[in-house]
């Protein structure tokens, strides 16, 4: 059984934890607020703890805002060595909502990989809204989770859990493709904010 730790109890964190549980994984949920972690964990039969507790998952999903990535990396340091660390963030400039705050030749995932060099960083879930992850479908088709990473085995480990939950996975290639995934995630958010699509919609990928 694959073990997954989800750090964060927002809509995305809860949706991803639900997918992991449905896919047969053992789930640990960590948050700054133990009550929120406990409530989220109880709904899917997971274990709960606070940020700083030991990580039990071989996959660690950072379901936190982009600015918190560095803090989490610093808090856990070498505990993340050898782990599959999943970055779901979109590094949006929320002051202007007019672009990404990472350099044009980089990404949030690349920055995270530099902070945790011993981890196997995978970009995933950032092009999905929480509602489509929780529902498992978009437009009558299974929700597709796009992933990018340099370690094929790490991507497969995550993909196996996602597909076991009934969703699909599209492999975008190396971690350098995270830049394009983050741009796509940002564009999807812009469309939702401008009420061109709903937060229950988004981009669909079909073979």
C-alpha cells in the first residue's frame, strides 16, 4: 500500500487526500491547526497531525500556497530525501493578478527542487480545480491530472494512486515543463476570476 502525506487542509488538500484514500493509499494529513487536520482526516479514515510531525508518506503532497514552499522545505529538510514531493502551486502575483512571480526560465517546482535536492519533485494537480478533483470528472469525462518530473518512477507511483481512484494522468515530461503547467494553471484561474468559466470547470485533456 502506498503511503501519502498531504500537508494542507484547504480545498485542494482535502480533494487530493480524498483521491489518495479512494485510490487505496494510506493517508496522513498535516496542518498547522490540529482540529482542521483531524476533521479532514476523519472524513476519509486518515491519520492527522500538525506541521512539524514526522512524515509517514513516501509521497508528500505540498497542498500549500506558493510562499509556504520554502518554509515547508526548511522545516523538513533531509526528511524529504528520497521522498516523492508533489508541488501543486501556481506562483501567481496576487497583488496584480497579472502574471507569475517566478523568473521566466523557472517555475515554483524548479525552485522547490533546488531547496530539497534529495527529493524527487513532481509537479501535479496545479491545472485542476479542487471541485473537478473531488468530483473525479470534468465535462462528463474523467478528470485528467497533468504531471511533470525528472524521475519516471516517482511520476508512476503518483499516477498509480490517481488512476486507481478513477482519474486519468497525462505525463508532460521533464520537470522543466512545470513552467508551462504553471502558466496553464494561471490562465485557468484568470478565466474563472473573469467568470468565463466556473470553478467547477476548467481545461480538459482528451486523448
